[in-house]
């Protein structure tokens, strides 16, 4: 009896000790701070911004907590100020709604704003913003809606152009909620690390960008559904924070993307810092008037170790584009960057433009190197007549697919690239096309192995190699190969 009693007392003492001094790494449950307890009404007409700020301040002062929004519409015509150790929890039926009235915070001055667009340079003119925060979140099943009040261009004083704007944040969670009508950006983060997102929905198809992830490391995005007008999901690195920052260790899985005007899954165009370690799997892209899978280095960055696997793309004007440009719009006097160590595995694409063929366009000062395409199948509309096989025009300072003239191949056009492998897969057209299936120019070590292609009724050749040191076409039927200034390397 004594031993059992002693054991019980010891267990009770141990429990008390654990509760009084939580073990390292064990978090105690965060307190709830209901916005209605701080004066929020949630009727869609009263201004609830001040009450929301009071609840956030109380949660932060308590050492952290969850600011809860019960069902209702919380009108916010002024900026909400996030603080560390605070999570906004939007319950089912809860909406934070933007509103016109000129009450949003003014954009802060930025001595570096000449290096990127206005929207990327200023962060406080937002519905919700925070700087140098840790342990913050936006979770639940509710909505944050710009309400048609956010600006898609450069806002005047008191106007906002983004829903969520976060700089230099650490440990960010964004899950379950919906962001809609975001103005220029539904969400913009810059200089952050340790970001987790699951089941996030973005609808900015009537506005501009979905989510811009800028100069950020350690990111996991799963089960997203992003429909934008401009860029749906873009990874960038600009000079807005006054320095060249690293980017990488990013995973995006099981996500749906679409973009009316512009790019679906995009690197750039702002590319000051280097990018490395990106893994994209099971992505479904439906619609993009520019790039479906776009990868550009315009401002001196080295982009490496990017991997695409099990991706379907349809209704895009430019199926795949890799481009090294020489815009050099960065404050650290950059040179020309490069793109290297990229893989594409099990990709199926249906393009929507006869002009924007899949393209690898390096730069004379920065080649694209070491890219492997395995089982990448691309169908294009075709329908062009026979054209010159000379290199198309190319604006080195422009990242858009139309910066390169009509490609002289209906399939792959490759220039200034080395060690490029095509294994399986192939290219096809819907309507007969007079251009070759492939043209490679000013490159080296270009291999097509088991690559399928279609022959245009009036095409001068099937594979054209111009000044290519070491080309190889094998296991790919009986193509007509034209080689000038080139050597075979099978």
C-alpha cells in the first residue's frame, strides 16, 4: 500500500513539475481570443479593424494565442497589424472583408524601389501586414476577401494592393482558408523562412497575382488551388529588402494552378538571389496565357536543382520555357546568371499557341546546362507554314515568351545550352506544320533518345543542328537530320 501511495504522490509531483515547466519543444495549448470579445460586430457594415487589432495585441501580450473569428463578415477598411505568436483562426462562415474608404496604411519609403515594381517594393499598404514576425498563422475554413476594394495597379495613399503582406517572417502557417479578390497580390512574402501551407485556396482570377514567394527558404505547399489572372504561383528574388537573398528548399505537391493573363508556375521575373532545391510533384495546370512552366534568370541569379514530376498542363500558350536574360535589374551590380541541373519527369502538355514552342534559350554569356526531360510529351496546335530556320529575334532584357520571335521549330527550340537530354516522350501537332520538330543552335551535347516526333508535310527537315558540338538522335525512328557546323556525338 505504501509503495503504491508513494508512486501516486511521485506521479502527481512529476505532473505538476511538467505543467509548471514544459519540456523543451513541448508547447502548451494556446489561448483563444474571440474578436467579438474585443468589440468586433461581424455584421458586414460596422468597421471591425480596431477590434481585430485589439485581439491580436492581447494574444501577443499573453505570449501567444489564437485570434478566433466566429461566423460572420468582419469589415476591415483599415490595415490589420499582425504580431508574433498569433494565429488568425477563421471559422466556417467567417469572412474578413476589405472595404474602400482610404484607411489603409501608407506605403513605407523604400530606397531600393527602382529595382522592382512598385507592388513588390512596398508592404504596409495591405489589408494585413507584418514585419520581422515569428510563429504566425492564418488557418481555418473561412475567407479573407479584398471585397473589390484592393488596387491592381499602384495605389494612392490610403489604398491597399494586397491581402497579406509579410516581410522577414519565420514559422508561417497558411492552411485551409480562402483568399479572394486580392488586388495586385493575394499574398506576398519576402525574406521569410519556414513556411507551411496546406489546403489553401486563392481566387484572384479577376485581379492579378495569387502568391508571390520572394527570397524565401524552407517552404512546403500541399493541396493548393490557385486561380489567378497574372501569376498563380511565382518564386522570385528581388532587391526590395536591400540585399541579395537566398531562396530554396521548396516543395509543392498536389496543387492546381491556372492563370488567365500570365504565368501558372513561374520562376521570376525578379531573380536577384540564387535559387536551389525545388521539388514540384503532381501539379495540374489548366490555362496560362504566358508560361505554363516558366523558369527564367533575368537579374544574375543561378537557378539550380529544380525538379518537376508527374505534371499535367493544358491550355497554355508557352508550354515550357527556360530563359537566361540580361536585364540585370538588381542593386548588387549583377552579371548574367545561369540555369542548371533541372529535371522534368512524366510531364504531359497540350499547348495553345502555334508560335510559342517549348523553348530553352540560354544567353551567350550564360548557358542553360544539364537539363533532362524524361517522358515529357508535348502537343502543340501547329498550323504554321514553312519558315526560316535561322535563330529568332530575342530581347535579352525581356522575360516574356513573346520576347523571342516565332520559333523556327514547332517542337523544341534550343539555343545556348549544354548537356541537354531528351529521354522518351516527344512532340506532336494537332494541325500540320511546316517547321522541323527540333532545332538546336550554338549548343553542345544535345541528345534525343527514344524521342517521338511528327513530320510536317512541307518541313525541310525533322531535326536541325546548327553549330552544335556533339548531337545525338537515336532510337527515334528515321528522322531527316540536317547538321551545319555541327558534330555527331552518339
